[in-house]
C-alpha cells in the first residue's frame, strides 16, 4: 500500500507560545489579542484548537494578513 496517496498539508501548525521561534512579528501578546477577538476580526480562520492547545496555521495567517491589507 502506497502511503503517498494521502494529501500532505502545505502549511505548518505552530503553537502560539512557539510562534516567535519562527517569526519575529507579531509577538505572542499580539497573537493572544487577535485570538481573544477572533470572532470579530476574522482571525478564527487562522486558529486550530487541539484540546487546550491553540495552534496557528502559518499559511492561513499570511493569507489573513493579505486580506486585512486589501480591506484598508
């Protein structure tokens, strides 16, 4: 059986607490602010929850950023 038939995700999920190991901006406090108001600002498209862990979909984050720039 070939295991390469299943689609591989094109993004990585980064825990909020580890975000700054991969990217300088936004800081963890800024991410938490965005997560707290996710229902209002559309950031809920970026968040993935696994139990109590909150993960950020990296590709979705940058897509969300582009959408925010287009709306200005």
